[in-house]
C-alpha cells in the first residue's frame, strides 16, 4: 500500500517518570462544568453535561511557545483537569467508569472567545473558536496507579505571575466518572481518548508575550508563552 501524501505523525503525550508515551486518539471537552464559570458564561442552573471536540493535533504536549492564533482579538485561557482513557466502550456504567482511566494531566483549553460568541449567537458550530492550531497545551500524564483518582485539590492558572483562576476539583458539577459514563452514551470511547473536564471561573483575555502557568494539585504544572 502506498499513500498519496505522507501520513501525519501520531500525536503522543509524555507520561511522567516513564520512557513510554500515551498515543492520542480523540480529544473531547466538557462545557461549563464548574458552576461559577457557567455563571460567568451566562448560564444559571445545573444542566446536563455537553461536549465538543478539539483535533488531536491541536495539542501542545509539554507546553512551551504557543502561537497566538489568527482572526481573534479575544483569546482566553481555561485551565482544566484532563482525563486519559486506557479503556473504553459504549454505555459505560457509572461504577465501571473509573476503571477506564489511565491517568490525569493539567491542560489549557485556549479559546477564541469572540469567534465562539459569534458562532453561538448565530447557532453555528464552535469549531473555529475551540479547535484551532495549538489550542490545547497539555502537561505530562500521571498514571492512576501513582496518583489515584483526584476528586479534590487546587486547580489554578496565573498570567505573568498574577492569579487569574483558582478553584478546586470538588467544585466540578459532573465528576470524572459521571462525565465518562455520560459521554459514552453518545459515542464509543476508546483507549487513547482524552477528556478535558471543564474550567473554574476567572477566564480572561491574553495577548502575545503573556506567560501562562497553571496546575492541578498532585499533577504538576504547565507553562506556555504566547508568541
């Protein structure tokens, strides 16, 4: 078999303290999964989880320099707990969902908020607001066998050393097991899938030259510079 063009290199995320890497299949994201962030986005009630996607090659494993995207004047940061699946399936029972998790990481869901807002106002898809090049920086994965299943702990982000977001994982509207179980009713999950689980309040605009540092308690830190 020959290819008409060179196939893309696989997207992989490093595993903390190990030489092997995690091969990424798909990237899912949960919207408005912290009440305070939902409120700042205009929602006022606990709604069922809803999902969107980023392309796997939008990830920036390990952080570093990240290109400021075109066609936006309102790029915003969202720090998130990321779940990496080692097992999958459809209609996964709630009590079996934790067993699907390989590990956890910290990630940034960068958002062209002006494009997203215009799309929402017109009833259009969010893809160009969320799924752009280098829109998903992610830190190293920490296996469940080493960190367990974090249900509480600080999640935070600073811009140029100034605190912008600070919350706790216990504030998630839908916990990790509930997110996995619900998402698996829509689509068959598989090993290699990542799930960004939502962000606490405090999202704000960033510009070229800004340095973003964020972390999740027990899962290390992630640092990027917008260039």
